[in-house]
């Protein structure tokens, strides 16, 4: 089942088109790694999918439904985004951050308190820090909180923008472990990263973005040797047979 389908997407900032006809799909129960160098257009792509930037061409479908409305409708439609840079409300407590993550479902009785309990089961360290200001947490803990906050809305499709950025290597493994667990729980994960090896270790599918275009798109187990991936990083289009 396709969780996220991006067809011929064009987007950018004002007159400046950064993403110029991007195609890829992410399946439910899989991790798709969207790799690419700094400035390739990864965050811009995620912003358009989330409805934070306009779709200037092409289409975006979430769980089979084409998205024409804004960001909050997409959250209701099952989309979650963990933005670049461990974005949490630093002066608010851990628990308040979680509460805010469940905001769109606040009218559903017990939804937020149940979600908070689940978050604490998933990340026990957050429970021990529940009353601390989020800004006091370590980098790794803030990233866990950012993920837990996104999960509060119970997304079916979760996009993560460079979750490993700025983290110590030991914590990076932990974060990738959590992302792998999400896939096993049946989420559709779009993982944007610069760490190639860690990403390919957990991903089922890989797409490479270079200067606003997809230069490689294939299942990880068909990647063969990684020269193909390296070439696509250099910008030459690569077609993988099969
Ligand atoms: N708010 C913005 N306004 C104008 N240009 C931007 C903005 N954000 C990013 N860009 C430009 O878009 C291009 C792609 O950026 P981005 O999507 O952030 O890349 P990546 O996430 O792959 O590192 C870059 O050339 C960057 O300078
Ligand atoms: Mg980025």
C-alpha cells in the first residue's frame, strides 16, 4: 500500500523553483530514505508535502488521497513531520510539548493522556524528565521528544528531516533504532538524511535528490555496490535495471 505518493512535484520560494519535477513513493510498513547533499532540496520537498510550501506543479497523495488543502488538513489526513533541528518548545516542559503534539485531536476524550502514556512507554527517559523544560534536555533527548511529539497526532505517514543532525554517534544509533521500530509498527516513514550508511541500514527504498531532481530511485536490496549511489550524488542520472 502506498502511504505517500509524490508526482512531478514542483515547489520553491516565490518565483524561485527549487524542486523541479520530483517523483517518488513511500510504502506503508517501509522506510524510504531520501538522501542528498546539503542544499539539494530535501527540506523544501518535505515542506511542500506538509503543505507549508505551495505545490506549483504535480501532486501529493497521502494514503491515496490527493492533497489540495493546507497543513492542518494534512495532519488530519495522517501526515506527521519532525522538522530539521530538533524543534521543540524549549521553555515548555516535556509534557506540555507532548500535549501540544496531540492538539489537533484535543476533542477526542482521553486521546492526549493516552498518547502521553504511550510516549513515556516508548521513551522512558522522557517520563523521568516530564516536568523539565525541553531546552534542558540533551540533544538526543530533544530529538526523541520531537519524534514523540509528532507521534502524538498518531500519523500514518511520518517524515523525519535529518534526525541525526548534531547528535553524538552513540545517540544516532538509538535514534535510527527508534525509526526502525516505527516501521515495524506499520508506519510509512520518509527519512531525509545525510548519513548514507545509517540510512541504508534501516531503509527499504532509497531515493537521491540532487539540485531539485531525483537522480536515483530503487529498492535498497537492488542497489548492489554503492558506486551507483555515489554517482547519483555526483549528479549523473543513474538507471537501475530491474
Ligand atoms: N526560505 C528560503 N527562501 C529561499 N530559498 C531557500 C529557502 N530555504 C531554502 N532555500 C534554498 O533552497 C535550496 C534547497 O534548500 P533545502 O531544501 O533546505 O536543502 P536541503 O534540505 O537538501 O539541504 C537551497 O539552495 C537553499 O538556499
Ligand atoms: Mg534540509
